[in-house]
């Protein structure tokens, strides 16, 4: 593939800066180059600067090699979004639940009638690996079309050995067909499945003694996730899962403080890459989080879809120095969206993040939430050529035009992706 030059960029939002998660005021510093250009080669970013610099400099002139040029038509260029929290391994949308919730049914009522997560578990257990992979591929394609180039993808609707492994195999198969980057996570500890309802200790043993060792041995996931919540697992159980993950060389992350408060300190000692949701994190724990390398990943799509009357306290977290990321939480029960632009809109309107802060949280801090900050999340020489081109003049428009897809072209590790594909 010849080198690729992106040029005619009104605002090149580079996010260049410290090689660490962005905190406090840094989150709003997105390092824009006006009238920019980016040169990519071999799937990596080679040079970043103004268009004038690109014409004068770089190896364009000297090498006299053929360079493919992409005219960005005065648009805005960002690092590709890093969607660091998704659940794409499911069989079908939950449309009946959707209507029931609209009509006023509660979570418990829906669950009692066989809906909720139960229906997704049945769906995944009965689905073939190939059909799950097809669903995941469709989601990844939508994501690329909307500017996302790196995706964390969890299992978690199989909840037995066979169906969790099948889900991770489906994620791997879809990842191999997609030019972007997929980071797989085992979420065997999503909830206790129905057949273990009165034997939760045995289910935990199944996760720790069988699932984690097998997934680690087969390199099917890089992370292990736990849903810490009254209706799922408590923090002692989460610590057991984390300790096992660590023993088997896997990273850790958790869903926590989504519906009810919980202490994050018992988990922080495992240095999880990310703690996600964080709607009910206590103020007293914010200094601890701020000192840690753990990213707080906020997923306001879930608050939106569940019509929650509150959103995560992003301002408080940012002002306390906590590293904050944004993700879709794409899943069939609580956040059926693949669109990071929509998440930016929610972050700005509902959580009072500035557009610049939201962009940092959706790119560089998302990369750190996956421990990929050295490769992803900013447009700097040496990093992967993951870039999204938007048909707007000002980066703030990406969070402003709610519900649209403004992305016209995406580079995934140097591979060009357009919406027509
Ligand atoms: Zn989730």
C-alpha cells in the first residue's frame, strides 16, 4: 500500500500530549492544528503538521514515491474513537422489553416474564458461533462508519463455559474480518445464571476454576470484567475473580456503582484498567481514584435508554482529577447504540462536559482504559493510523448535531473505510 496523505483539514484535532490518561484541565486540551495534514504509511502515522509543512517537508518530495492523497474537503479530523465498553455478543434486540418498559413495566416485572438478561442468555446459548459473529461484524461495521476504530467487546450473555467461549470465539472471528482493533473481555461474572440461582458459590468456582484458565490458555480475552451490583456480584466475589484473572495474566475491569453505591477501594488494589458506570461512586473515594491509574469509564447511553433521572457526575470526577473516558456500552438491554457521536452529545448536554473534554474522553482516555495509550487515541507519529474524518468545520459540531452521523471516512490501521462499504 502506498503512503496515504490526508490533507485539506480545517481542524486537525491531534490530542498530542503526555503519555498518560488526561486529567483535570488537561482533558480539555486537544491540540488542534489549523489547516492540517497527516501522512500515514504501513498502518502507522508518520508525520503530523500543517498542510504547508506537509508540502514543504516530509518524504513526499524527496522520496518521489507515489502517495495516495485524500482530500478531507475542509472537514475536521480526530483520532478514531476508542469505544472501551461494549457487549456486542448477543443474538437479538429486546423489542418486547422495550415496549413493556415504555408501558411502565419495571425491571423486575420484565425479568419475571422471561425478558431482560434472561432472554439474551437463552438467545446466545441457542445461537451458532457464526450467527453471533455476523451480528458482531454488523456492529463493528456500523462503528467504523461512525468513526470508531478500536472497540472493547465483552462476552457475558452465555454464562456457561460453552456459551462464553463461543461468544469470545465469535468476537475473535468478527475481529479478524474487521480492519480496526478489537480487545476482548470475558464477562462470565455478568450475573448468576438461572440454573445456579441457589448455588452462586459453584458458579463463582466455575468462573475461577474453568472459564478464566481456559480463556487465558486460548488467549481469547485480554481482560476479565465483573458486574458489581446488588443483583449481580458483591465486592468479595469480584476480588476473587480479579485475583484469579491476575494469576492467569489477564487484566481487570468492572461494572460498578451503576444502580447502587459500592466501594471502589477493595477493587483498586488490583489496579483495574477501568471501573465503568460510576453513577453512584462516593465523593470520599474520588481522591483514591485520582491517584490511581484506573480510568473511570462513563456510559451515558445507558442512563438515556433507561430514562434514568440522573447521569454520572462527570464534572465532579474531572475536577477531582479522576481520568474519565466515555463509551457506548452497546448492548441489547440498556444501551442499543453504536454511535460515539451520540455519546458525546449526551456527555455535553447531560453531564456538562465541554466538547473538547468529551473528545479526549472518547479517544485518548478510552485508549488508556484499554491499556493501549501507547498505540491509540491520538494523532502522533508512531501511533496506529486510526483516524476519523468528519464533514464539519468545527470540532464542536460533532457533539452539537445530535443523533446524526457526521463521519464520512475512517482509517483503521491505515485501511480506508467509507460509509458506502
Ligand atoms: Zn456494560
